[in-house]
C-alpha cells in the first residue's frame, strides 16, 4: 500500500493487484477467471512529464474512513483508491486539463514538500485516476483462459434442494474422459488460448476421483506438449474427501472448492443426504482436514432466501479460519422451483448480506474480496460479461456431449468428436445467450456496469424470458455494491 505522512498527500491503492501480482481473478463456481495486465510504477517521479496536460478520470466519490475520500471508477486501473484531503485537493486541480507544473504552482507547494506531491502525482497516474489523454479506453480484463467443466459423474451422495441435476449412477469412463481432454486442447490450440482451466465436477467428483487424477495427469501431458498453462480445481460437496485424495490433489497442484451454506442446521437445511440427514459435520471436518494437510479449500456459499439469515455466523466461522470464499446467489431451476423459501426475497437477501458484511468489517481479511462478495459481480477488474458461457467455456457431460453452461447440460449443443467444439458453442443461437453488458437494456447507463455486467444470463432468462436485459437481482446488487467498495476501502486502509 502507498502511504505518506500527513498532511502530505496520500494515495492508497491495492499495489499487488496493480502490479499484476494477483494473476487471475476468479471468484466463484461459474466460469469467469479474468486476467489483468500489470502496470509498471517507477519508484520516483522522473517519468512524469511536468509540462504535459493531465486529465481527471471520472470517479464516484464517498466520504471514507479516517478523513479519506474513497474513489471508485471502472475507468481507472486501480478501480478503488483512498485519497486524503491533500491528495484530493491535488486531484481537483485537474478539473480542467492541466500540467503537473501548473497544478503544483497553483497549490503553492513548498520545495521541501515537492517530493511528496511528485510521488502522489505518480500514484494518481499509475492508478489511472489521472490520465495523459481524455477518453482513454476502459482497461477491460482479458478473458484469455479456456475453461472446461468436466462432468466426471452424474451421481451424488447428497440431495441438495437447489440442485439442477437429475442424478443417476452413471460415471464418465476413461475413454470419454481422455477424448474430452483431447477436445479441450484441440479447441484451445485452434482458438489461440494459452491457458486452460479444468473444473472437475459432477454430481460429486470425489465419487469418481480415480478418473479425476488420471485425466488431470493426461491434461498435464498435453499442456506440456503444447506449451499451454494448465490449472484445475475439484468441485466437491466435501462429504467423502479422504487424506489420500488431498495428498493426490496437492501433488497435482489441483485446487479444491467445497460448498458450505451455513453453520449446522443452516447448512443442513439445504445440503443433506437423501434420507434428510445433514452433511455439515462431515463437511466441516473435511475442510479442517484439508487445511491441516496444506490444501486450503475455497468455500463456495450458495445464498438463498432460506440460508440468508445464517450468513453472518458462517462468514465469522470462515474468517476465523482465514479461508477464501465466494457468495453466490441461488439460481432457480426446474428441480428446485417447488421450494418457494429458496427464492431470492430482496429484503431477506439484502439484510443477510449486510449483516455478513458487518462481520467482515470487524475481521477484515488480508486478501481482497472484490471478486467474491456479490454473486456474479467482480469488482476487482472491469469486464464486459458475467461469465464465459458461449465464449470460452465448454461443459462436457459424462457421455461426451458439450453444452454452453452446466445448468444447460440437458441441452447439449455439440460433442467431443467434432474438430473444434468451442467454435460450435460460439456460433450457437439457441442456448444461453451471453450478451455484453452494453447490450443489456437497463444496464447501459449504470455506473456499476463493468463490474456487475448484468448478472447470470440463465437466471435473467428464467425470470424475464430475455437475455438482453438487466438482472432480476439488480436492486440487491445496487444496494450491496457501495458496501463492497466501503469494505475494500477499509481493508486497504488497514493493510496500509
Ligand atoms: S444488473 Fe443492475 S447493477 Fe448490474 S449492470 Fe445492470 S443495471 Fe447495473
Ligand atoms: S449462464 Fe449463469 S449459471 Fe451458466 S455459467 Fe454463466 S453465470 Fe453460471
């Protein structure tokens, strides 16, 4: 973090993110890793051209903590910054385009303080809140990873109320699995992807864990041969994990994502066995076991009308263990529609989320939560689509059929035998249509659009019959986003 002594100007930003030390930003269960380009910052003011005109980047401003002003803008590379009064005063000099020399002259800065003002100017330029040209393009994150969801089994040992999957005992076999990996790497090669990410899913992927490891070894071999960067994650309900599985994941650098929706009965109310017995004790025991062995699981939380009230307790439990987590909103489907209490009742969700944010505020983690606090939104980098569906995402089922989204697995578009499954997915006009946020009615003029991107297209279509319109959860989002920015500002201040 950047910090100067008062009353000198101070500009605080997330320097790790700006320097690109947070390589890919991937907040949730759906497919959405974003890559950001690092921004170089020279450690002295030399590169600043003192006679060149600088322009303000439009930013929303709030009164922040400890006399700081919080700046938020999807047009600035840093996204969020805190400026103390002196830095704000400096920034305000550029209300009309002005050179640094002219601004410093106007402020009448003494020679001994000039160094601090030079540094603040460098920081304002580095973070993108001052620019050397008006109307520079938005620094959109790159969607440069081909993501594949591999449905390793259609079986599951739980019967969660919100699950969209009509479960059977069918498993993916090794031949289909290897052909699926071949198809993924064919599409990666033919569409110039340098990165592949495989999500080993189901059903419950640990029920076919032997296949998961074989397929990841095979994917590693192809990735090395083709000089492609590979990452993988096992999505699990956490019930059947064993120390051997954890060891095996660690050896392969596989990440682990475990679903946990509440503490005790709050979790069991929506994630239970077929006989109604809850899974909480087993899941939390296995989370601890994985963590003790050195594999820190990502916790995937599904927020529903039923679980929202229990969020504060759950978040407290997660923060006590310093686990990464993401909050994802329940998405209604054919199989879950009869559970009316799962629906996203606005007041209940907002109240539960705000109460959870209070817990976070009291126990701010070191890591940024911008990508993981509000459903599909990712406030850590501007982007134009909520997920990769239809663009850089292959969902491959246990028969080798390929769909656009895991919630549309029953509507495959193509299969792994075709030369380039991704090309077929990209040209499809029938399944889920994943428009950019600029194409969505109601979103075009929204100040949050490049962080929100309009929500899950599946959920919007189910609620409205349209893909080109704002999310039905828009009011929830707009209520929560300022709070997320506030939390990030507090975190930056604390870390600085
Ligand atoms: S869904 Fe709402 S908050 Fe999100 S971009 Fe659209 S208008 Fe803005
Ligand atoms: S369409 Fe919705 S459910 Fe499907 S991948 Fe995108 S965000 Fe996830």
